[in-house]
């Protein structure tokens, strides 16, 4: 977000001050004036406060707010009261992101495929093929959540051909039952806990941080924030 003579840019909440300074210097060297680098949930709040198209009541923006930013890799929170970020108010789960769901969708598809063992060997030999298939899983997931009601009784599918030494068939598939199973499946990257369980813990932490002045406004941002179960939990 740019203002007269200054530029505010978001960064992951886990970045330390040193990395933020390096990022600011890089942007200023590219021609951006007076760069200020802030955590992404804080940047989202600044955008919501100043963007004309959102039409949020200015009085509401001066009250307490919780910004929840879920991206591919992390879920970050910012707790803000009267426009001011509170002490210890930038927090979240650095392992909890929508990219985990892409990996789980792909793993489920590989496990169900008759060519699954061969595809797994291709992924070991060629990380590029695995990255391509994860990207296709992400696209499928995004299409699913853009129109979730359409896939309650029928599956959204995508056929892939993995071409390495041989041509191997892989079908990605999502419907309401599959997605419900995925978000409740224990995940090694989350210490053997499910996506939903870790999300609920993060939200309970947000409740504790803000219990003295509970948020009157909750702002959800990040590409994965359109997931219906995420919105409902928040």
C-alpha cells in the first residue's frame, strides 16, 4: 500500500527485524520511497482502514480488531486496539498453511492410484514433477472452495499424466467427504495432529491474547481464507 512519499509493504510475521531491514533496503534500491515493512496481518489492517472500496465503518476500525492471515505456509494473527498493535500481538502457527492441504490431497491421490508406487518413485527422482502435481492439487483445492456447495454430492476431479520413463495416470479428486477427511487427518508436519486441531489451538490462543478487550472486528486475509471450514472456525 503506497501513500504520499512512503510505501508500506507486508512480510511474514515470523521475519525478524534484520530481515525486514534487508527487505526494505532492497525495495528502496528498486525505487520505492521510504519503505516500511510490517507483518502481513498488520498490513492487511492498514489496507482495510484506508481502502475506500471495503466500506468498513471508521468507528469500527477504531475499536479492537483481530486480523487472521492464512497463506500457503503460515497462519498469522495481529491484535489491534484503537488502531494500535498490542504488545505480543503478532503471533500464530508457522507450520499451519494451506500448502499442507495441497500435499495431503496429492498424497491421497497417489495412494489411491494404480500407478501410485511408480509415481512415488518418480517424485523421488524428480522434485519438479512433484512440485507440478502439488500445484495442480492447489488449483483443484482453490476451485473447490470457490464453489464449495457445487461439490457436496459430486466430485471435482482433474486427470494428470505423469510422464517420466513411462506415462503414469493420476486422478486428483475432491468432494465434501474427502475434504472433511483431509482436514481431520493427522499430519506429520503438524506433529501428528490434524489441520483442524492446530487451527483451533491457534484460535484459542487468539482468544486468550484478546480476552481483556475482545475484537469487535475480525478480518480474514490470505489466499486460503476463503476455505469455508476456516471461516466457520474463525
